[in-house]
C-alpha cells in the first residue's frame, strides 16, 4: 500500500515540477492554470522564479524536482514489482533527504528574504 502512495505522490510532485519548469522557461504562462491552483492576477510565482533562490544547486529547482520525482516513481514502481535493487533505494533516500533539508531554507528565503509567499 505504501508503494502505491509513493507512486501517486511522486506523480503529483512531477506534475507540479513540470509546471514550474515550463513557466521558468517561458513555455507557458502561470495564468494558464485554473484559478484554484494559481491566482491569475498575481505574478508572485513568476517573480520568484527569476531570483537566485530558484536555482540553489545550479539548475532550476523545478528541473531537479523532475529528476527527484522520476527517481521516486521508479523506486515505487520497482518496489511494486518486487524488483527494487538496494543501491537504488539508497540513492532515492539520499536524494529525498537533500530535498527535505533544502525545503526549510527555501521557505525561509521566500518569507524572510523575498518578503512574499507563492500561492501555488
């Protein structure tokens, strides 16, 4: 059951990361999403994507998110198939740990440094 949850959540995370990557590279505008997901009158999310905090480790954070969520989905799928190699599990744990440790810093930067809040 946990592997199904992991797969579902990783696919959701992949969709969000893909959305922000497309916005970052100007392939879509942030207002192309339904108002339930992104407020049409705000450019806050787009403004944040233009700061150094959107590229903490080099490439855009959302591109790294795509990689992380693809890896997580792969781990979940292999676990469901009963064919998960231990080295892949360890790699995924390290990648997720880095993301979890980086998240509070990004929230702090958003609120304390940029003085804003991105309402996805």
